[in-house]
């Protein structure tokens, strides 16, 4: 393809940036991270951004490192380092897995539960802002569509592993 043709095609693509999923998801993620730093200040004192995908995926009854790795899409080596740091900050503890003695179950400490509660309270406030911005019906549609897209990509990843 000639340079002039490529330039024309690139201009056409640039005119459709509002449809570019990669740009949208990257920018939204950055905006949400910035929002979190501003609105969950008290809870962020010890937190790194890398902790959130791990700690937010620990269920109330606990989770294994393998479950967290899958849910957060973080490899097991990085999960292990994050788990160690979260334990040092006294946000999680580990106990022996009764169903599989070769693994441990990670649980939120009382401080960890408080952190997640406070954070989710702020997130719910953001949902209210979004609802006022676009309307509850459109927000629910957006959430539904995004979850379908996430499910699709999770199935693709799962198919690679199987």
C-alpha cells in the first residue's frame, strides 16, 4: 500500500477513535484509577494499584491463590508477591485449605474487610453519579453489554487453557 493510501486510511481510523475499544477501556481505567485515588484516600494509605485486583477478588469465605490468579488475570508469581505484601499490611491472612491440604485459603482480616467495605461504598456512589449522567436504563444496558464482552474474552482465555 502506498504512503498516501495509508495516510488516508489512518485519517479514516482517527475519525472513529470514539469507537476504539482499546482507547476507551484504557482511558476509562486510568480515569477510574485517578478517581479511586481521590475518593478512597483514607483506604489507600498502604495500597498499590496492583493490590486491588487481588484483594477485591477475595470472597467473604476466602479464596485460593489459584482462584485469585484466574479472577484477577495475574500470574501466580505476581499473585504470590502481592499476597505476601497484603499479609504484611495485615489486610489478609492465610489458613490451610480443608479441601486440599496442598493449598491455602486467603481471607480478609477485619481491617481488610473494612477497606473493601469503604471502597465499595465509594464505588456505589460512583454508580449513582453514572446513573444520573446517562440514566439508569442506559447504565444497566452498558453494564450488561460490558459483562457480555468480558464473558466472551474469559471464554476465549478458558479455551486456550483447556
